[in-house]
C-alpha cells in the first residue's frame, strides 16, 4: 500500500514537473524576442560607440582624453537598483537604472577638444542604458535555462530511476504474496487430505 502511494505521488510529481517545464518553454519563447531585439540594438550602438570613441581618441590624444573622462565622471552619478521577482520558480531580475547628471554644462572647454566628444557623451549615456537592459534579459534567459535543466534532470530521475524501481518493488512484493498464497493453499490441501485419510 505504501509503495503504491509512493508510486502515485511520483507519477503526479512527474506530471507537475512536465507542466512546469512547458511553462518555462513558453516563458523562454516570450523573452527570446525581447532578448534578440535588445541584443541587435546593443550591437549596433556598440559599433557606433566604438567608432566615435576611436575618432575622439585619435583627435585628442591619450592624455587629454583621460583628463576629460575623469572630469566628466564627476558630472554623472549612476543609480542602480536590482530587485528580483520569482516567476515559475525562476528568479527574474528587474534592474532600475538612472543616470543623474549633477552639472548640465560640459566639464571641458570647446577650445581643445574633438568635435566627436559631444556625440560620444550622448552615445555613451544611451550605451550604458542599453547595456544594462541587455544584461537583464541575458540574466533572465540564463536563469530560465538553468531552471529548465534542473527540472528536466528531475523528470528524467523520476522517469528512469524512481518510478521503475517502485514498479519493480511492487511487482516483487505481489509475486512474493502470490507465492505465499499458493504455498498456503497447497499446505491446507495436504492437511485436509491427511485428515480425510
């Protein structure tokens, strides 16, 4: 009786895990489009940023470039808040990103700087925003993949190890009980024959 209950529980557990796996697949399909579109936009922006960064570096030289980057970093204060929500047993990150600009005037003079620099600063602000969004979607996809792998391993464990072992144990116990019943029947018949003689 106990093994039968365990078998029923294991089969229900397998069905529930299969349902959960289907939900994860649906979630992956929904997030995949967002991930791919964010990745494509980020790669385009990355190329543009690298070109502008290279042009600015060529025009200004290493020393001036480093000096202006240090002065510009004083103007901006990034504010990042990461929180997690649980969906289908998977941790989904939600990243709130805000770049607070302390000063609205540039931290450099227009006299000795490259004309690429203003464009570069605007593009870099957008670059970091897209980078954080891409990181968030990538983390979602990785967490869903890890959860899928974990649940699939559990299903295979139930299907290939636990359930067959329980079925084998139940069959073995039934065979033993039937054998005992036959032995008792033969013993009772022999006893009855002895009494009748």
